[in-house]
């Protein structure tokens, strides 16, 4: 790969836009990370649209907001997927637990029929 740089301003500790040029490979990686972050936000939005519908159905059928048995299965499934993807399964579990807690919080705020 050629040693090219980009002139995107980076803000230094003194607040000025006068920072050294960023190596092109670094900027390419940052651009990829930004795209992945955007995709994650959209995927999470879709996931929460689904879980909102689940919460409405649970409320309509007088089911509890949490389903510990399903959550345990999902945690094991995600840990396995993470290991296969060379992602730390402990991190994946923490992330899923955070999502589950948020979903349960949303489900508890849905009025029961």
C-alpha cells in the first residue's frame, strides 16, 4: 500500500486543528469503524423495534417481562457465536445482558391489559 496521508483535521490537546496528517491506513480503518458503528446503531434500532412488539404481545397475554429460561439459552448461543467469531465470549455475554436489561426495562413500562 502506498504511503499516502489525508488532511482531515484532528484536534490536539490544545484545541487547534493543527495536527499532523493522519496516515491513510489509519484513516481507512477509522472510516471502516465509523461505518460499522453506523450499522450497529441501525441493527440495534431494528432489534428494539422487534423487542417492543414482543413486549406488547407479552403484556396482551399477561406474560412476565422477563423470560430467564430463554435468556439463558440466548446467552449460551451468543457465547458460542462469539467464540466462533474470535470475540471474547465474556464481552459478548456482558453486551447481551445489557441489552436484555434494557428490554426488560422497556417491557415493564408497557401497560398490561
